[in-house]
C-alpha cells in the first residue's frame, strides 16, 4: 500500500487517500498516465533535444524533416494476426 501511495505522491495527485472512492478512478488513472507518459520522459526528451541542438543536428531536422524522418520514425506496417503469432509463438530451432 505504501508503494502505491508513494506513486500517487510522485504524480502530483493531491486528494486525500482516505477519501478516495471508485468515482476517483478516472482522475487517479489520468494522473498516473500523465506522469508516466509526459512528465517522467520530458527530462530525457529535453536532454535529447539539447544534444541534437549542440551538435547542430536540430537545425537540419527543422530545415529538411523529410530527409531525416526515416531515421527517427519507424515505418507503419499493418498489424496482422500472423505478425502477432510470430512474436508470441516463435519456433525453437536446435543447432
């Protein structure tokens, strides 16, 4: 329980835990998602951006984004059952 409370405190959620109800589930889950998907990764993303800027790469990214896109954005492929099957049920081969 203490671990869960510490996690809520890290997210900035301030409602008193003693008064939480099932109606608070959406606000608690939103706070957790916002913290882990936005706040927690922001420092790393800012550091990455500053590193690109220090090397002069950030300017080039802004000038010619189409050229750099393949290096930073994975091509979207249609997800199929076959692809999922391949990842979840790989065959073992004996060498």
